[in-house]
C-alpha cells in the first residue's frame, strides 16, 4: 500500500503552524493514493509537539527525540526522514515549502532516489501536481515518474489542518547514529520581535519603495502593531536598504496569505504579487491610480502614504477603543 509521510516543523518545543497546511496536503494525498497518512516529528524535548500532532487526524505520529537533534541540520535530519519513510512504506513524503522544508527535501529525495516537486499548490493525481511558474502567471502540471515522490507544499494554498477529538497513536523511534558529516550547528541569530511571524500572521502591512527611506517604515510598523499584525516590504524597499531582507514579501521572498494584506506605496510588480495575491482581503494605498497593485486589490486608496497612514491609525484606534 502506498502511504504518505509528512514532516512537521517545530521550534522551541512548539509545533509550527506553517506545518498545518502540509498535513492537509497529506490527508488529500493519502485519499488520492489510497493509503494512510503518517506524521514525523524530529528534535529534542518534543513530547508536547507530538501530542499536538496526534490530534491532527493522521494514522500515527512517529517521534525521534534525541539531544543530538536539538538543532536542525539537513545532514542529520534527512537520513531519519528517509529511514522512517521506508518503514512506513511511504510513496509520498511532504514538507512545507519553508526555508527548512526547501533545505531538507532535496536531500531526502536524493537518499530515496525520488523525484522532487517544489511549491505544490494542488494535487492532480497520484503522481501529478500543480505548481506555479513565472511569478504565478503560469500553473504547471508536473508528473513525477519515480516510485517515491518528495514534495514541498506552498502553505498558502492548503487550509491549516484542524485538531480533532480523537488522538492518534504516538510511536517513539531511535535516532540511531547521528552523523552530521562534518557540519555543525554554531549559533542561531534571529530577530526578536513581539509581532507574529510574517508567514503565519493573520494581518500583514507592507511598505514599498514609495516610503522613500527606512525611518518612514516606522509608520508602517505603527499600523501593523495596532492591527496586531506583521510588517512586510517589497523587494525594492529591501534592496534599497530601507528594511531587512527577512521582511521581503514576493516570489523570491516570503509567500503570505493573511486574512488582511495592506500594501502601502507598493506599485505591484509581478514579483511582489506572486507572494501576496492569495490574501483574503487586499487593501492598496498608492498615489498612482494606474499602479498594478489596484488590479488585485479589493479596496484601493489613491492617495499618499503620508495622508493615509495617520487617518488609518486614527480610525482603527477609534474602533479598538469602542470595542473595550
């Protein structure tokens, strides 16, 4: 029987919500191939992650918990994924198309002599998948001919899996000999922020090159904070050094699909649209009435950011005050 294995990501002993759409993909894929869905958690002190994963409706959850696996390294994780995939008779191995998923999946595919399909947005058959090309303007149907398939899933295209009442069995597996093949974890330098992660936020407020300079992004940040959202930026703004590159939304940045996306002073180049056009509601603020961003926006304001942001801050502030 052909089964499906989905690799879950965790950070600090917490299941990353970015993995939930991959579980939904796994459920759909299991129905397509007529097999079972298995979940895999790797790390150290990940018992709570396994418990949370056990409520997502899979046949079972395999946990590989070892001190040597406390920090992600593709060199140590990939052999474990490949081994568990064989043990579970998985013909499809899935992971979210995050930085980790994109790093891990090719190594797993190489170990299993499997074909790899990236950025899956739809399932067309047991070995056929849909993925975007040319900044999302072309949807390609890919047929993978190998017996085993490894796929990375674009999280904005599948609904997050919801926890159910019944819990799946949790099985512990040994890590075995952990060999990093000369690689070593040195340090993790991450930006500390009270804002939600850009790819997981329900509200994203992004600024573009029209903000002119970095200090003006403080106004974008104020609106994002007032809405309880994350702050993003266009590639042009990041390339100009106005904000860090990890805020970039777009084809070569982060792909987001929040409930609300506010694009301020962003013209709407194809590269940027590819990273946010899946948002539920899009609001655009631009002084150019012919800006391409208005073609995908649900609501548009033809005005300058200097005028729009203070007004938005005032009105949102009033609404929040009225709710208290």
